[in-house]
C-alpha cells in the first residue's frame, strides 16, 4: 500500500477496556492481612500474600459478595459454578510468579452498563468481570519505568481483592471511555464496594485499533473478522478518567498517522507516560497461551449463583436521579449534581425531609458543593460536620440570617476556619435585622442620596441597586435584599 492510498482511507477507532477495580474489604482476598494503607512498606504481609512455600489461600467471602453486587448492578449472569486459575508470568511485584485469577468460568458474564456522553445515551457490553488478587507495587527511584536508577517493591498491596471488568470493543472515541469510567466509578461507589480516594484503586488497560470506517455498521457494530485482522495496541498504566482519555487520544493519533504514512501498526503493549503525555513501547503483546493457565488446586469451585437473589444492592444512581426529579421536582442538572455520589444524595434527602426540597437542593447542590469544588474538596471531607450544614440551612429557612450572609460569611467560615455556624453568626453579628430597623435604614438611604432618588424617577435602572446597596451596607448585610428592594420601591413610589 502506498502512502497516497493510505491517506485516502477513512478510519474509525475501536477501543475495548480492562478495568481493574480494588474491592473494599477489611482483609485481603486469600489471607487475613489488612487492606488498610500503611506508611511502612511490606508491613501488611504474611506467608500467603508473599507466596512462601506451603502457604495456602483461603477465599474471602466479603470479596465474593462484593463481586455479586457488581454483577447485579451491571445485569450480568452469574454461572452455577465458577473457578479459580493460575495465570503464570514473571514480574517483580508478583511474589509467587503466578496470579490467582479466573479464566474460563468468571463469576460475572455477559453484562452491560449504560452511560451518557455529550447528551447521548450509550450502552457498552461487558464480556466478563472476574475476581483476582492484586500484585504488589513498584516504586521507580530516580526516573520513570525505563530510566530509573533502581526500583523498590512493596508487597502491601499484594493480595488486595481485585475485580477485572472486561468490556467488548464497543467504544468509538476516547471521550466515550472517559464518560464510561465516570459512570462505572459512580455505580461502584453507590454499591459500597469501592473507595476512589485510595491510591491505585482503579487502573485501566485499554486496547485500541483502527479499522476502515466503512466496516462500522450504522449501529456501531463491527464484524469479528475485521476486529481479528486489526492490529491493536494495549496501553497500560492508566490510573484516571482524564488519563484514559488523554492516553487513548494520543494512541489514536499515533496509529492514524502511522497508517496514513503507509506504515504498519505493531501489535504490542505500550506504557502511558503521563508526565510526557506519550505512550512508549514496552514489549510485544502477550497472547493467552503465554500465560499457561491451569486450575488452582488449592481453591475449590465456587457456587454462588443463588447469592444474586439473596444479596441486596442499594438504589443505583440512574434510578435515584429519576426519582429525585419526580419526587422533588428538580431539574435534570440539579438531580445530576445531587446524585453525583451516594453521600451527597443521602445528605440531600436528610435535608429535604426537614426543609423545603427546593431550598435543600440549592444549599446542597449549589452552595455546599460549589464551595467544596472551589477548595478541591469532596463531601466525604466534611461528612462529620454535615449536621452543621443542616443547622445553617435551618438558620436560612427560619429567616434568622440572610442567604447572602449564610453563603458568603458563615459557610465559607465553616469550611476555612472549622467553626460551627452559630459561633460565626454570633461573632459577626449576623442576626437578621428587624423590620423597623430595615425601614429606618431605607428612609435614611433615601434622604442621604437625593441624586440617586432623582435618577430612579428618571428611569435609570442602576439607581435602585445603588440604594439597595446603601441599605445593605448600613445594616451590615443582615437585611434581606428582597425585603429592602420591596420597601424602597414602596417608599419611592410615594415620594
């Protein structure tokens, strides 16, 4: 093929994902070591997770329950019998030189997950989701993976319960991948089986290839022979939604440029270097036969198909979002914000039970989340103080302080200084000014600013705002702006 012929080709992107998710359990998947983070390397280890001779694995029931919950959330089949295998390969952070995983009988099969990207609803098929153990972690000292002076190995992570979620090659752009990962993480957090704040809790390997655009059907389907003949690269070391989009955008461009030059795309594994924003060749891509899978003789077959009926899962984000819109009359935007995490949704419902749902939505979705986002904080950072936020909403709902002061002074003071709302209100003298005091302030503002009064009568829009500002200033911001506006109009109408 000449470069001119290659340049004429209209290409489409095909992406499939392998998403590795750490499951939230107290102990590791095959031993009793704690999964809590530790400051000291290699301090959460034992003969089992270090792979010492004679040590035998014992399956963690909590990890299996978490896997079943994930299966229900993605509408997957759970077979009558599932088994564990040994995946054999050498890597420094894999102390046994094999990984206990699942091969031809995964615990979850044939699922799907719906998500939205740029206002369009999409669904991705999930081929399988299986349980396995996490390897340890490597720390490259003095450089990155290929330039480090030396590498340290920490086995604290080895044996942490891991679920690998493998999609079909249903993605057609890096943007779709980012939207899918956000939705998947949202669902996992609602299930209570995942903690996004943990380092390395979600890692992505992505397979990308380019095919002729006319091989893609109108519904996005691609026949198996086309996929089989397309050389794909696997991109590893992706640890964030944004990183996945950036890595795949780079790889998409790299492959497209190679094809347009008439060059071949090697089937290989590549490393995503986030600091440089490039993918780098690591090795030729392994094939299934290279791992020499065989049955894990130390673990019996697992039969948990009936657990799908027995184990309950909470209301998932999409269903809760729709219920919020119907039950509370919220806009789509507000409902999306209020269901962004389970903690936010739970807190909103607590506030909405005590106060007007519209007021609750404003204070949780706009005021609280807005201030937290500005500080790069999450609701989990203040979950021990949410009763103080509820008290602040109460102060506004009962007209004890103005909404302006509640937001600009009290809420910001609470987040920045750690004080409770009543302390701030008392110290700053923010109690709402009485009606007589506001009326006096309105009269004083009119008498002190005859030019502004004249401008108001002449039809200048800014004159009233100026007078409102004068009243608010004289009352220390404790008057209600709407009341001030109304009183000024009444007084000026009779002037």
